[in-house]
C-alpha cells in the first residue's frame, strides 16, 4: 500500500530563522526604548535651594507687623512652581508675596536687607509697600540690596497672584508680608520656622526673628 504524500508545505528553515531574528530585534529595540524612557524620567528631578532667609518684626507695632524674605533657586532639571511659604506652619497668601524673578547672580548672592519701615503704617500704604530705599520705579517693592553704595541694581516686585514659576537654574528673591499676629515684637531674637515649597521639593529652616524699630 502506497503512502500518500501531503501537499502542505512547511515553512523553510531559512524563513523561520529570519522571522526569529526580526522578532528578536523588534523586541530588543522595544525594551531598550522603554528602559531609556524610564531612565530619562527618573533622572529629571524637582529640587530647590533656599538661602538668605530673613524675618523682621516691628518692635512697637501692637498688631505684630512683620515681613520675611528668601532667595530661591531651581537646582533641579524640571520647571518648578514655588507654591507655598509658611511661617510657623501658617500659610502666607499669594497676594502677600512680592517675587522678583529677574535678579542677577550678583544681587542674588547679597544679603537680603530691610531698609526701614515707612511711616507710622509700618511699611504699608494703601496696600502698597514703600521701603524708602531710593530705588527708582513705581513697583510695590523697590529695594537696593547694596544700601551702602551707589544704586546699581534693585529688587523690584509686585504682589503675586499665584505660584512663582522657575526654570532650571533660575533664581528669584521673594519678599512676603506675614499675616498680622503670626509673630509679635515679643518674638524678636527668637528662632522661628520658615518653610518654602515647590510641590514636594523644599522644606523648613530655622531663622532668628530680627526686631526692627520704626
């Protein structure tokens, strides 16, 4: 009895090898691309550094009139938004922030200073701030960081309406008015906690309250 031969043809060995090689290359490329994307995403970080923080309190104002200032720099790889400033755990509203995001490295490295209260209002005049620093301009804050010499650069800022955005490497100086009563003249010389955050980046730092006479 003769055996019938099947007319179905199997895939040749060469074609099978080619398919296996192509599949391996495609899968390998996918794994490499996925791994690369994970690596790139993992190496991009949000980070900020806060320096030169000062807190000043009016030594005779009964309502605890006080101000603070901080230098903030984006030291990470992603754009960040400074979205919270706290004193003793109490949030300072955005409308009481005065950020200058256009500062030179020279100004940023100088000590933040307080150039005096303005009149009996203790630095407030119809919700605008006049620090009598001699800086030219019509903005709410005009501060000469180098008050001992000729005015070359000023810290100038308007009240903020929301978070302060910083590109990688960008720096800002933020002056902020504390809500009255957060600290009082009795806190002069006492350590207090100031926290500056950009999302999860940032943290608290301890500074001594500086009493400033009118």
